[in-house]
C-alpha cells in the first residue's frame, strides 16, 4: 500500500469509509479516475478491484480503523446504516459513537482532511423548505432516528475542525441521491409499483424536491477535499450539494416509473390523510414488533418527503468550491432508467 500511496502523491491518497456502499462505490470509481490512491474501509467487501486496498471492519472500532487511515491525506466518511433500518440503537452506535471513533482515528493517524457525507434532511422537520440555506437550524424534532443521528454526526465532525493542529473538517449535505446501483430509491419505488401501491399522488403533486445524481454528489465531495485547507471557507462548515434543478416529487417518480414501463400514479390523496394513515400504521407496527417485523412502504418520513416542498440552495458550494452539477437531471434520469434492465416491467 505504501508504494501506491507514494505513487499517487501524498496529497492524493485517501480512504473511503463506507466505500462498498452505493455512494461509496461511485466515490471510489471517480477518485481512481482522478489518480487518487484509494483505500476502502467497510463492514463488507461488495466489489473487487486490484486498484483498491480493502480494510474490513466496524467503523466503531478505532483500532480497526487505524491501519486504513495511516499515511492518507483525506478521509471520506460516507458510511451509515440504511435509513430504512429504523433501528435507533444501530443509528446511534454507528452515526454518533462511530463517527467519534472515526475522528479520533483520523487525529491519531495524522489524517489532515475529513469530508463527511451528511444529509440535507438534518434541517427537515416535515414542513416545507423552499431553497433552504445551510443557515437553517438543525431539526428540533427530527422525524426519524436516521435524521436524529445524522444531526449528531454532523455536529461532531464540524466541531472537530482544528486548524491549529492541521485537522480540517467539512460536511456535504446531499438530498435524494439516485443513480445506477442505488439500493433504496428506484428498487423500493419499483417494488411499490409492482405491489400496486403507486396509484396515488400524495397531495397536489406540485411540491418541489431535490433529487441529486450520484456523480454530482461525488463531484461535490472531491471538490470539497481539494478546496479544504487551512483558512479555507470550507473549514468546519456544511454545504448542500444538489442537482440545482428542484422537480415536483411526483413528476420525478412518474418519470422513473414510466421509464421502466410502469403506470404513473394518477389519483390524489390529501397529504394530511396520507400522513396520519402512515403514522397510525407505524404505531401499529411498533406494537406488533415483538411478534412480527413488517416493513412499511409508506412511513411517516417517506410521506412527509413525498408531500412537502424541500429543496435547498447550493449557492454556498458554488461560491466556496466552484461547484456546479456535472450531469443534468434529464441525463441523470435517462442513465438511471437504462441502468436497471432487471427492474423494467415485464411485457405481457
Ligand atoms: N441515499 C441518499 O439518498 C442519501 C444518502 N446520504 C448519506 O450518504 C451516505 C451513503 O449513503 P448510501 O450510499 O445510500 O448508503 P449505503 O448503505 O449504500 O452505504 C453505506 C455503507 O456503509 C457501510 N456501513 C454501515 N455501517 C458500518 C459500520 N459500522 N462500519 C463500516 N461500514 C459500515 C454499509 O454496509 P452495510 O450495507 O452492510 O450496512 C454500506 O456499505 C450515508 O452517510 C447517507 O447518510 C445523504 C443524503 C441522501
Ligand atoms: C412514496 C413512495 C413509496 C416513495 C418511494 C421512493 C422512496 C423510497 C424515496 C423517495 C425519496 C427518497 C429519499 C431518501 C430515501 C428513499 C426515498 C424516501 C432519503 C431519506 C435517504 C437518506 C437521506 O439522507 C435523505 C435526504 C433522503 C431523502 C429522499
């Protein structure tokens, strides 16, 4: 590994924590293409590459992290339990306690830059956000455990910024990441369509939402790593990274569905009715959990996301790091639909 690090040049050596995941794999691919030497630290190894050094382990274990961080200039931390896991203890352990282990390991290993994948949902409380800036306060009442622990995670990373000791941190807040190999947007949407649950539009269908193509998210992370240094505007700050093209939620869903030959939803259900039905269902499933585990398609968080405005300004990222999306929304939807031949509706 030391040879590879030297070959890439000290400044272009990195470790992607969560590198086996959806965003992580795209991150690894683009970093390699840019000439970085890349380590991956993840609890699973989900792909093969002779250009990558894999370190398997739990990010909550600082001693397991250290070998993967020694000698690298930049750490990208994009690991998290899946939002749908709804497991508070797991979220707290990985996103909060685990992130503190990541920070300690970075400091001990002499890593200079830590780029966290946070989330735009850290300010979302289920009410409309239109062109929200990073100055919005953290959600006082997060809708789910995932968001609750992403807030704790981001606060830890940004407060760890320590320029006097050459340790610089920043957080990237994407929203609604989609693209090839996404495990939680398109597959869940298709599953809902296949089980006949996608006949209704929640609300009036006019609510604008940010959906961000995965290559744009990666581009934002790499820009942040390259612009993060002593005295830069990125130190200890969070930045929205979006496609900068907010789209009606149900227009996006319909374009993915029709792109895969499924019928788009056409009837309307009032938002408040959908939300309280989802809340009732979540309470019922919580009561039944000791007996049976059932995953709801329409959780309160998903209904809130489907029925409210929530799009964010990425002006701060444009100013501080020269960010602009590299793939347009139209092109991104086309590439995504093309990448899922196995999810296309079987023709009769
Ligand atoms: N998807 C989206 O729309 C958005 C995602 N984000 C953030 O982007 C990041 C990446 O998301 P995404 O790629 O979708 O998620 P994935 O679940 O696809 O990838 C996360 C990776 O981290 C791994 N991981 C989980 N827990 C641990 C642990 N304790 N130790 C080591 N590795 C672990 C996962 O392994 P395993 O699969 O076994 O759990 C997985 O390989 C996350 O931080 C998420 O919060 C932010 C905004 C939007
Ligand atoms: C109503 C339908 C059943 C919805 C089907 C699609 C949903 C599974 C996705 C639509 C918006 C997505 C989304 C996320 C996960 C998948 C969706 C709910 C996140 C919660 C993932 C993690 C984040 O950090 C948030 C910013 C995402 C918000 C959008």
